[in-house]
C-alpha cells in the first residue's frame, strides 16, 4: 500500500537499527508518549531490533486509559437513565467502572450505541428528539476538533437534546509531570505524530529547554519509530535538548490552525484528573460557559460519586512508565481483555493490551 508499505520495509528497519547501534555509546531511557506507538513497538517486535542500551518506556498516551474512574462511573449512571441514548467510541464499551462497564449497562437494557464520529451522535439526536443523546467526548488534542465541531453543529441545528461528557486531556502537561517526578528515568521522548498534526510541535520547545531532554515527533510505523529513536539517540549522545520533526509528511511547526481555532472556540483549559495518576494542572479541556447547554456534566448533576479502584491493579504506575505490564501480578490471570481490571488492558492503545496481544 503506497505510503504505508515503505514504512514497514524490513531492509529499511535493519538499516536504521544498524545506525542506532553505531550511534549509541551508553544506556538511554526513551519514552514513547502514544499508546499507538506502544502497540506498533510490540506488534513488530521493534525492541529486538534495538541495541541493549536502549530501554523503551511506555507513556500515558492512551486517552481511554487515563479517563478518570469518576468520569466512567458518571457515564455509566447517565447511560442507565431511561430517556438517554449514550453514544461512545468502541474502546470505551469495556472500560471498567467501579462496578460494571458500558457493555454491562447495555446488556441491562440501556441504549448504548457505538459510533465512529461525534457527528454520528449529532445525527442520532436529530433523529430522536424525544430522547437525550450524550456523547462521551474523550481523547487527546487529536479528537478535540471533531468533538468541538459536534457541539457547534448541534447548535446550528437547534438541537436541545444533544450534549457531550467531556474528558479531554492534553499531552504537554503530562510530559512535564513525568519529567518533574522524583525518580524520573525518562531522558528523551518520542512525541505523537497525530497530536502534533493538530497542535504542531512548538509547545515542546520550552519543555525540552527546561528539562534538557530531546523530543522527536514521529509516526506509528516501524520505520517511523526507529527513525525517531535514531534522532533521539543522536541528540542524547551529543547532549542536545532539541525538538526534532521526523514526521514531516504530516506535521508542521505551527500545526493545523483551523483545528486549533475550533478547539479554542468551544473549550477552555482546565485542571484534569487522570486515572491512576491524579490531577494534573491545566491538562484538560472543558466546555466554555457559553456552551454549557451542551455540557452533560451540568445537565446531569449526579451528586457525589465515590469510585473504587481494584487494589491489585497497577495501571497508574504503568501509565507513568514506572513499571511494565508483566510486573503486575494480575496481568494475564485476573486481568485479561475479556475480564479487565484496568483500562490499559481494554484499549487498543493500552500497554497491557499490547503486551497481552503480542507477547502471547
């Protein structure tokens, strides 16, 4: 397939891995931010193409995984209401709440629908004026423009029965949290190409300078990831805290201005809780007051919710790159994709899911 197969070319993979081996002179810890990159690393067994000095650390770039348990429980409560159609992406269906998941709520008779776009949910609202339609708006900066557009479109159509339950998170504050944490091991980053396609990579320059870490924007295919590692290793070996763009076929310095304007029009930056991590300042997006009529968290005041996490689950440490999935005593036994204890075992971007799917 044009523009895909060439980035999976085995000879190119071997050539780049050889260059990495030649460039490295000491151990380096590099974190790939995005869960999609983690899955590619596991699927194509890329660690085997790297010298032993390179340790890849899996980051918190799985929006499904970091959606706070309190927000999941709130989604479950809303979805269970008689007059509600709850729309969501497929990844969220099996994410466990304190007691059940959206699949279980649906099995109990709730109207839970999987959609491929928030605009599908807007269409459902237009077709069902007698019911309240709620879309679970999760994701990093990549999905925020489309979710903002759904709110704008619902307003243009005069829909009074459409709202979103927003749980958007932002990448740069999470990177800063990791770098400023006691015992941080991350010495370089692979930044997510799809996020940077929307936001550009100018946001990373002050982070690289402040923490003296190189950051390389890269994609999701084997050649992309290894090239990103090669660039990062080169900068580490030279002591350069630079931000490099190795995904130029998609990413520019400034990013997609139209998409950014869409986000800023509808959302405002707020503190956000991350599942297993805690509250990170200025790391989330919530609807502006002028769009409060589309804010499910205000339309459905449920009172206090007291989420309960499984004590055995170490998802928080995995999301911060402190431990690997196989270090969890529940991994592969009490926790499997069919019976997950934590969100990283459910999502297509979750590290536990990647290990279970490809390690096995």
